[in-house]
C-alpha cells in the first residue's frame, strides 16, 4: 500500500516537473533571443540614465539622450536637458531630481532659462559648503505615465529631494486619452508596455508591428502637417466631465499617487507644485480652433466683460470656468490642481504654491501674458518666479540645511545678473509665433502660409534667431559663440561676455564655457568672478590657460601661496616650452615677493639654462587689486569716488548701496567700509570689511584697518588672528608692533 502511494506521488511529481519544463522552454527561448539581440547590439538602452560619453567625464551619468524613444513611436521626441551627476555620490552632496514636461524643459527658451538651472545656481550660492546637483529629467509632451516610469528609476540614485511640476499634458501627452501617441486606453496595458519595452525582444516585435501598421496607415491617409502640438492630438474635443475627461484624471491621480508613494516610502522629500495657466489673455482654444463661440467662449466673453467693468471677483471666477470648459485640453483644469492638493496632503509632500505665487504677481490675481508666453509656458519673469517658488519651499523645509539670511540675493538681483541676452528673447518669440501659427491657435481648417518660410528678419540678430529655428540641426551654442567672438573682435567686451555667460548657463558642465567667460571678465575688471569661473572649470578639466590665469589673478591679489600653486599646476599642463618659460618667470616673481630665496634662486637657474634672463627682472611689489572694478557698476563706483573726494560721504554711500542692487561688487563694499570708518560707524565699517575679507586680506593696509576695528569693538580673538596673518603676509610691516601693543593694552584694560 505504501509502495503504491509512493509511486503515485512520484508520478505526480514527474507531471509537475514536466509542466515546469514545458512552460520554461518558451521563457528560455525568449531569454536566448534577448541575449542574442543584446549581443548584436539590436535595439536601444532606454533606461533613464546612462554613462556620460564625453572623454574626461567617465565619473558622471547623464539623462539618456534617447530615452524619449521609449514613449514616442509615431512622433519625434525631444532631447532631455544636459544635466550630469556623479556615479558615486560624494560626501556633502545634495542631489535633486526635477520632473515634468515642456514647461520644466524651459520652452520656449533654451536650457539657460530653465527654472531648474536658475534654482541650481541659487542653491549653490546659498549652500557654498555643499556640492549641489540638480538633474532635470523633463521631456516635451510627456505626462504622468512617463513620470511614473521615471520615478521607478530615480529612486535608485540616492535623491535628497524630488521636484515635480506636471499635469498640463495629461490629455494629449504620450499615452494620454486624447493623444495620437498611444497604444491603449487601459492603464494596465500601458504600464505593461512601458515595462516590456526595456527588453530587446519586445522592441523587435514593436518595430515589426509599427512598420507594418505605418505602411498601411500611410497608404490610407494624408500626412498631418504642423507643429508637434498639432500632430500629437488624436481627439481634439474632450468635454468637461466626459468619460475621457474622467479617465484622464483617474490615470493622473493613480500614476502620480504611485510615484509619490514610492518616493515617500524611501523617505525622499517631494516638492509637489500646483499648476498655472494663462486664463486672462488666451481665449478658449476650442472656441478659437472651431471658429464658433462655444460654451467656453461665451463664458470667456462674460469674464472679459466683467474685467472691463472692474468686477474682478466675478471675472476671476468666469476666467477659470472658461479655461476648465475649454474642450481642447492643453491647459490643466483646476480638477488636476485639486488632485495635486489631495496627493500632497495624503503623502505629506512639501506643497509648492506656484499658482498663488503667479497670481500674487498678476493684476487682480489673473495670470496672463504678464508671466506666460502663450497658454502655459512661462516667460523670463515667470521662469524666475518658478525657481523662486521651489527655492523658497526648499529653504523653508530645511532639508538642505540652515542658511544665513544676509547671504541671499533677491530674485530681481539674480535675474539681472543671469546669463541670457536679446538672442534668447528672439528665439522664444519665433518659437511661440510658430506654434501660434497652427491649430489650436487658429481654426483647424485655416490655410495660413508657413511662418518659418515666410518670415523676413529685421536685423542681423533676428536673422541668427530665425536661422536657428528653421534648422534644428544647427547648434544655437555655436551660433552664439560666433556672435560672442564678433563682439569681442569689435572691442565690445560687455556684449561678448553676456553671450559667453549665456553659453555657460546653457551648458554649465563644460570647462571651456567657464574659461571663455572668465577670459572676458578679466578684460572687464571682474577678477573675483573670473577667478571663480576658472576654479569651476578645473572641476571638469585640467587646463594650462585656467591655471595660469588664476596664478596671475592671485599675484594681483598678493596671494602668493595660491599663485605659486596655480603656476605649478599650469606648468604640469603646459605643452609648449615657451609657456613653461613664462610660468617659470611668474614663479620667480612670486617666490621673490613671498621671501623664499632658495626657491627663487632655483627658478633663476632654470631660466638662465633656457637663455631666458629677461624674466629675472622683478617689477616693484605694488598692490593693484583695487584698480580692477567690475564693469557692471563701474559708473556708480566712479561717481562714488568723486563724491568721496568732495567729502560728500552720504551721497557716496547712497550711490554705492544702489550699485549693490545691480551687482554685489567687492570694490563697492570696501569703499562703503571706508566711508563708515570716516563717519565713525565702526561696527558698520567692520561688517562691510568682513564681507570682502577674502578679497583683500593680503593687503597690509586693509588688514591694519580691520585689526584696529576689531580691537576698538572688543573682538580680540579676531584681531589676534588677523595680526598673525599680517605678520605672515608682511613680516617687515612697521605697523605690526604698534598693533600688537594696541591689542595688549586693550586686553589689559578690559
């Protein structure tokens, strides 16, 4: 009996084993095909991040340039921004990932005006002791399906915060309910598709199927022309509260819910923003595109009438109602903002009040062309406002640490010192004009000539801008570089600098961009910023030019130790013997000034060996750093100096304070310290001197003033520390003993 039972059990086990083997064969077969396809490099790596292919950047990852292929099969996809981050997260790093679509990419501007780039710069200045990484992952025309997919990957890369601004593309973005770029209305099937597309076997099947379907479709229908905004729309009429409308909102809530829940489970701070739209100056697109005054259009007309009659509360309600009724859904309805609020409360995210921020900067709280370029994309003022909204919430949250309030510059200050020019304004103008030339900004059957073909430039700069828009293959950076060089050749260094800085802000990860901007800054007298840019360039690439120029600036500052260090670095990078001899000449001067005779003698011997005795002539030591005045406020500095010479100290002080609103110059603050000293305002004088201490601490006269102030104000430890520095800088200074006696007497008295 036991033997028979054992036989049955064995037979049953064999059947299960046979079933497992039978079921495994197709899987093994698929895995073999998958491996073979990868072996022959078929298909694409569609992961969100990939290794940086640029030589010298092997330690960095970038957002995969072709990740858009995963979401766009019928239409072209845009490249993600060019942000990079370290493969191995360094200690002291604060890493932020930014998620969204075209607004987050910065359309209609270039990367230099993305709000994330502005935010990155502000955080770097606010937290100088941290390594800030801001990685913008946005792609044009994607929605919550893509964000959810990105989120699965982002959480693996140790984010310290994730910033999200998304929702306008929920209807027409890739996989939206009204999009031509879609494979199913089923959320499950769409998610399954996005999971499987990473496999090369699935890519093969998709490519074969799409090729066949594409040929059939091409034979049956005419190609749709126009912008991506026009071509991607499948269903152009999605009524408010219709089944498709509700499905889109459901998908948004569930996709975003998954994304935020995952991040919350990993204890990653999420900064979730609500959305803004142009409600006052954009007529409902359903009304415009059909040429009929539909319900949305009628409500908009009533809103405009109420506004003209100064009935602003009624106008506000009607403008937003008209926007929500607009059946051409390129603007998120307020229902989506309610979902954002609900998700923020449910998952305890940091809520970014973008809507109220934009409203507070708009007349009667009605957002229009004052902050947006068309229906949803911010203009330059709006881009800075977006950065400010996220920045304020990050600061308030303290997730990146505490800050010193007096180190924060205003948004207006940041904006007027940002890297953008008239070329950026023209590029944006033509991009917006081009999309407004097509549906949905004109009736769908309108026969209007092609804007890009018919537009006639009105200036040289305008011709450069329209040329860049007409030919996407042209590099705007290259065009801007040519422009900068032409300005420089003509002696217009300020204009050249602004173009170089715009290039730098467009791609802040290339060393040459920092070197180009810094080189012009030397001509313009801004040595502190030039030095900062040269230092930054060395983070990405060794450079003879950068190190040599840094050495020259340090010589001017009388910072001889750093000058020697920089010249030594330059010597290591120098490929030309003449350059090496020049460096030896500079080292001879620095060693002589710093009173290191043995080192100076050794350098002199090398120069003589190379028949370069002309470099042995040492110019008199002369502190000339005060002569370099940054160009942005040079007129104000000159006026203030004139007032000082006339003993009009109050006028000089007022002029210098005004100059700081334009540009925070080290020269201005040093002069303000001098004025306060003259006025007997010792505490105010010391405050200003301390702000620029690192700029002038190698000048014996400056140190003498600051030591005296610290003694007078009872800051004896500071005075003693600075007295040691004075002795190191200038051992033969006649004031050293006098200051030592002053300090001892003050300490004994108190």
